[in-house]
C-alpha cells in the first residue's frame, strides 16, 4: 500500500528546485472536496505549487476562493 502522507520522490523533484524553475508552462490539476463531498478541481501552474519536503506541499490560491476554503477545511488535496 502506498504511503499517501508523503509526496512520491519523482513528483517532489518536479515540484521543487530545478524542476520547479524549468516547468512554468505546465498545469497541475489540484483536487479538493467541498462540504457535500463533491470533488472540486483547480488548475494551477507550476509556479503556484511547490514541494517544500516529502510531506509538505505549498500552494498559492486566491484567498476567499472555493479552493482556499476547501484546503483550510480539509487540509488535504490530490494532485
């Protein structure tokens, strides 16, 4: 069973350091769930998603957006 609390090493490398600087034109789907359990998708650029460590992901989304609300409420996402 995969460890779902850690970012896979190849994805972490793509979202941090040199991979982060080279891939600015890619779009990453970020999935959250709303209070009723429905999935919500936000399309983020590589400049808006950053792997700080194998277990920590930082995202930049607009304050007051559904994505921000769902992130604060659940604290989990799917990339």
